[in-house]
C-alpha cells in the first residue's frame, strides 16, 4: 500500500483541489482528509457517511457543588481562566491540564471525558474516504489526524485499495507531522510570494527531517514569475524535483462551486482554459504515479536483498 501526502506551508495553496483531482485520476485509492480543522474535501466529493466514531480529547474539569467550599484556590491557580467566579467551568477555556484537581483541598474537582471531534468512514463517487470534524475550540487535532489515518488504512484493507491519498493540513505543526508520518511521498504546494517561499522551506525542512521523499509544485506561478524562478532555484539547490507549475485561474473555483473536480469540470465546460489546466494536473499525476512506483520497486528490492542475507 502506497501513501501520498499533499501539504503546504499555509492554507489556500490548492491542496484540496489537487487531492480531489488526483482522486478522479487514480484507481483503487482511499482518500484521507487530514485537514480536520477545516475539512474541505467533502464539499467537492459529497461523501455518504457509513460509520462515525468519537474522538476523546483531554478531560473537562467538573466541580461538584456539594463538595466545593468556595475557597477559590482552583480559580486562582487556573492559568486558562476556565474556572468562573461561581465555581463552574467554561468548557471552551478548559485545557484539561488537571491542576484544579490537584490543588483542590476538598477533592471537589474531577476530569470527565470530553468528545473533541468525530471521525467518519464514507463512500464517494471515487471510492472510500476517511475524514473528520474537530469540535469548536478543541485542540486535539493531531490525535484526530491519527484516527483519520488509521481509519483510511482500515478502509484500504476492507476495499483492497493500493493507495491512500492524504489531503494534509497547512503549516508544519503537530497535525502535519501526524499526516506525513509513514508516507512514501510528499507533494508540497507553494505560491510565488515571499511567505510562500518561506513556508516551502519550512515544509521541506520537515519532510527532510523525517527522510520522506519530497516533490514540489508551484500554484499560481504566473502572478509573480520572478518569485516563481526563486522557488525553482531553491528546489534545484535542495534537490527537490519541481514537477509542475500551475497557472492562476478561476476555473478551480468554478469547478468547486459545481461540486466537481477540475478533471470532471474540464470534460464538459467547453473552455480551453479548463482543458489546459486539467492536462497539467494529469501530467503531474503521471509523474507522481511514476515516483510512487519507483518507491515501491526500491522497497521490494530492499526486502528481497534482506531476505537473501546470510
């Protein structure tokens, strides 16, 4: 089973557009939307949920009014301001650190289980999909991403799929680490801006740390071709293959509004721009497929050599 993760240093670089397009080009793949804070892939693919599971985050403090003597120690010690003056808990401020349970002289405070989100197993027109929804104000996104990854692997086994396409979260934090860990290839999307190049460097530094093969793509390259050339130069210097340069276009938005991938939209839109953009994405996917196959062959070769070791 191969795993491809698509990430970017910031939001809005086109991860979901590309992942959705790849889903309509790939065969026998499972989709995993790991951007649990703002899951957009379902907006295009309209999944039918077949199963859901709660994700339990850090506990929520609860004060027993019968045991509480109103000493105010918990109010004083809570650094998040979650303990209110009437000695109740603001659930949106409580981080579940449990300090209040330790300092309470009457043992009136305890932690109760708190649902921080849900993970879903679904079916789309392109195959199975795992996705999630993080609760308002919750911070357990890394854990929820892990659950999405696990659910995607279960779906791959159930439906005999050979590839998992991961729509990763933006940035380089804990959720991104959870999304790329154990993948065979990472595609990093960038935009030709000062921050775009900066974020690309951070993303590549992250994948390099975990020794994951990485390729890059510039989206909206023609809004600043000078900066695009800088990104190309950086990729060449860093040994990161730059597989495609996507032009700026409104066609991706038009396709999304019709709940279609750019590949689907180009088939009936009748515009040359949609066809040209879709062809670039097809070539990008062909390059990705080739590299995933090479990774698979290298792994098989390595295992074969190891099996023959005396």
